[in-house]
C-alpha cells in the first residue's frame, strides 16, 4: 500500500462561521437562495436548465432597466463580465476612452491595453466624478471607438451619471461599456434610459447572491457591431458569438454551466420581483440615509459628496488619529462583522461599508452603527461634545 494512503489526513467537516457581511461584497445571502442551491443538479444542455436561464434573462431585464434581447449571464465573476465586454467590443489598434476615477476604471484600462487598444484617460481624483461638460469635451476631442466608465465605483463609493457620456459617445460613433457591478439590484441603473450599449455586473453585491456569475446586457446597436467584427476575439471562453449560440437558438454546447449557481441567481432575482424593484431600490436608499445620519451624529464624515454617493456602498472617512485596521479587527473579532478599508490612494483614509440585500433594514443599520461607534472608540476615536450630543 502507498505510504501516503496510509497517512490519516487531518480534514474536518466544513462548518463555516456565521458572519454579517457589511463589506463591499460578497454580501449577505438570503436563506431562500441557500435553500434552492440544494435542489438536484441538471445538465448544462437540459431543457429545464434553459427554462431557468430564460426566466433569469427576463428578470435581469427588469433590474437592468432594459429591453435588450441579449441580456444573459456569464459563468464567471464580475471581472469575467468586464473581460467579456472588453474582449468582444475592443479591437486591436482601436482607441478607447476611459473616464478614470478609481481602481476598477484602472482594471478596465489594463484589459483594453491587453486587447491591443490605444487607451486615453480623463483622470479624476478617487471619490470624484466627471461632470457632463468634462466628459463631453473629452469624448469629442478624442473621437474614440469605445468609451468606458464605472457607474458605481466600489473603490471610492462614487456614482457616475452617464447620459451625457452616452450622448457624446454616440455622437462620435462610439460604443459605451459600463461597469454596473456594485449598483445592479440595489439602485436603478437605467440602461436604456441612459443609452448604455454594454453593461456587466456580478451576482454577489446588489443581487445578494453567492459570487460566480456575471450578468451582462448588450444593446441591438452593440450586437450588430459585434456581428460585423472581422478580427478574432482573443478570448474563446468569453466570445459572445459563441455564448449567444449557447443561450439562444441552437443551444450549441459551449461550457459546463453550473446549474446550482443559476438556481441561486434565479431565486435572488425572484426575491427582487416579489419585493418589487422600485421598492427594493427605495429600501436601500432609506437605509443609506439612516446610515449617513448615524455617522454624522458620531461626527464622522463621508468621503463622497452627497449627490454622487452610491446608496449601497458607503465610504466614511477614517477620523484623524484612528487606526482603521483596529476598527475593522474589533468588528470582526467581537461581532463577526466584516467591513473593508480603502486601497490605492484611499488606503487608511476610508472605510468601505456595504448595506445591501438582507442587511438593508432599519434594524440591521441601527445595530451596525452601535457596534461601529464602539469600535471607532476602541480604535482611538475621540468624540467631540457636539458629536456626542447628536448620538
């Protein structure tokens, strides 16, 4: 007998700890979503699987705010959705204009460069957004083939409006690719109203589902552009022409899609339909206002201007003299609460706190604020008299 086989492996039965996921993602998952993942797996070419995917596509149209026929799901994370969008619509030697104001704008830029594109950027400090005039002037000057921006920048908490961007891009004959990874499911993203050509997201943030899937939507204008493309996509796995044949029409085999994850997304979207998308967005907005009011009562300031804030991803500034790592550690060790800190130019300067899905309730926000206040004090925060009076 092989000696390795004789050795007893020290492996235990999985018992994951219970956490309260108040970070930027993954977020808390509804019990019904976990329950549906226990249902029997079917094959990736089973008629039942395609029935599930079609219902997912219809529900995704509601949360995307679109009538796009080509609205479906990529087997991969949000970054997989990003690479899908960029590899299909950014060709070698094309010019790509990026409105750059955070980490994920940088990731978009890097992916475009790897496709052989010329990338030009309009730079803004992390936490700020481009004005309509700035974006319009930039796009008119550069005359790109593709314009890219992040609607809800997870690294900063800033929300970028897109109507002027899309208008200027279309005037220049360009397609618009938009990252709605953090906003989808928690805020109205308004794909058709805004004029976005291609948008991608993920399953584990505003949709309150486990990570592993990337919803994507493609306008008729963009799909027509894709069909006319003569260069070969460098990515086989993310080739939308192949994926279109898998999900639609002939259902030609492409990859082994994970049925359990599709069940989970179906249930998460069904929960949104039952609540009503407008009601869900309003619930997140109310909780955001409650959250900010509680922070202001502590004397803690937000990093992003009020009119540009993402409602489900908050970035309060780390007060002077406070050890942000200790605050996060205290919340995690004493209460099982996960939040994240800033990175890049915002490292040590902000907290990134998500209030999404099942945790976006008055009770959860109130409980979090109580624990957060005590953790701040443990991290060295000295409340002013004025702040204490508002507690």
